[in-house]
C-alpha cells in the first residue's frame, strides 16, 4: 500500500490534498475526483505538508526531508501554472515548520515555539508573529466563514490544558488583541477543531476518553462527548460544515460521530450530569491511522456522510441515516472506498487534463 505522510481537507470541505515522498496531489472532496491539469505532477520533490486554499489553484507546501527546499520554508504553488508563486522562509533558529493553515485572507505558519500570520493570497506579507507554548506537533485549527470573511486560529495555550483562540482579522503589525483563553482540560491538549464560523471549539486531551465542545465567545463548555473509557490517542476531530455533527478518530481503530444539535439538552444539565458524557450516535470500525476527517453534505440524492483519509492512502466515505425517534444513526453499507494514488493514476490515464 502507498504510504502518505499528511492529508488535509479544505476549510470549506470542498477538496483535499495528500502529501508524500513523491510530492502532492489534489482531489475534489465529494464526489471524489482527481484534480488534473496539463502538468499533472508538479516536480516539487518530497512534501511533508500540503494545504489548498478552498477550490482555488493555490496550494501551500512544506518540503519533506531531503526535499528541494529547506523544511523551514513554505512554498505557495500555483498548480495551473505549474510554478511557485512565492517562498516564505521562517528564521532557521525557530526550527522546521510544524503546521500551516490557509484561508481566503490569511496564512498561518507554526513552528515549535512560534506562530506567524500572513496576509493572503494577494500581496503576501507577514502581519505578526507570536511566541507560543512548545507545540512540536503543530496542534492547531483554523476557521473561515465565507459569508463574513471572519478567520480564527486555535492552538494550545501557555497553561497546560488551555486553548487560545486568535481573531486573525484584528491582528496588526503594531498590536495583537489578547486571545480568548479556554480552560479545556487538566492535561495536555492533543487535538483541537473549530467550526467554520469560529463559534464552536472542540478539543481532546492526551487521555483521549472525552471530547469537549465550548462556545468560543463565552468560553463556557456546552457538551462533553464520551469517546470511550480506555485511554486513546486522538488522531482527528472535525465539525461538519453545518455544525450539526462532530467526527472523532482515535488509534483504537474507531470513528465516532456525535450529534451536536442533539446534545442541546446538555446545556440545562448540572456539571455532574454533564461529566457523565454523551455517547456517539454512530460508531464505525476502521482499523487504520486517520490523517483527516470531513463530512459530505446531505442532498436530494445523497445522505450525509463522513470521510476519512488514512495514512495507507485510502479514502473511506460512510453515508449514514438518522432515526429521528432514537436519535441514533445507521451507516449505509457498503462504504465507498478508493486507493488514492491508484485512483489518481487511473484518472490521469483515462481522462483529459483540465486546462
């Protein structure tokens, strides 16, 4: 099986990228399509991180080990033109880039000790950089609301178990407003996610037994969602675009879907009742390392679905139906499955590249 190092779904959940030792590939999220151009395989060398700006031709790349560029560089690449647009270099004293996030108006670049924010994609300029708590895995999340252009960034705070939320649109070179600080856990934050409006933040700690959802404006906990009772490593957390569902993947080989709107009665519970946790409305066994999670939208022809992109290069989509009486969901079998590198090669052979 083909091993991929990273996968990322766009903020609008319209497409996704995968990165590996051969470079990167771009796909339409649902229905699954390989995005092709006349020059379908850009020669950029090994890539460690690749993230696309919406459905555009721009993708931001972080080189891999022994790549064509240093690992403290971010390359903004135009796929249609098959060339780099610009190159951003982080001072080498801050080490390699650990994560990046890109929206239609901001680019955020993380190293272990700092975060850099840039205007994007026109006139790419550094707006500000901030020192952060040591974050070697680049744990963070970005939100972007296309209707208001609001853009938020969430990452572990200085105090253990806290989350900082930064409004990227209010940053200036001279000053930065204090971030929102949420006391989320008693131990280190392992995963964090934002809904597209930046009004909800979900997080899990290194214990991995529960995921908590907070109101990003009031900092109050709304729901405590129980993944399980045995400690686990959380691989991914993701909101659906409508904020009705939350997906959670762990190294226990399971995908959990939680109904966020169905958890509304929790707001009226006591803290003791909330600590009992709400169980998932659907549990799927998927014995693979999940690199990215997303949701396909419900339509007249399709039920809502959850998509998992795994380190072995596979794409899994499970459609599910909901019982309005019990509130539980049932997966519609069989799941849709593709081996992404093979799918891309087949598409390149049988289809005419896009202009």
